[in-house]
C-alpha cells in the first residue's frame, strides 16, 4: 500500500512506473501508465480498476495492473491511498 499527501487542489492523475530491479546494472523501466484520479473518491468511494501498461511492446501491450484508490482527510493534509494488487 502506498499513501500520498495531496495538495488541496491541482492533482488529477498519478503516473506509475514499474522497474526491473537489477543487482549488477541500472534498474530498467519496463512499464508505465498514467491513471486519472476519479472524482468519486473525494465523496468517500473506493475505486478498484485494472489499468493497461505501456512499455517496449507498445502502448497498452505490457500487461495490466490492478489498483485500488481511496481518499482520506487528516487534520493536516489530504491522503490518497493506493493498493496495487
């Protein structure tokens, strides 16, 4: 689970990058996607959705990732909670 602090306004998407962690050379970026933050989370909804990944094989051809997005309010900041399944 990842938890992010959000500014009160202006953030409307999340960019996710997936790396191949290498021991003896630089880590390699193998897939990525940009996920729009659904407005429903600000009303208390939890959104679970599969997103296509882009990489060397082309747009939306690197597989999929399941992400759960929810939103909470702390006394000091807004929290965006993301669970990758």
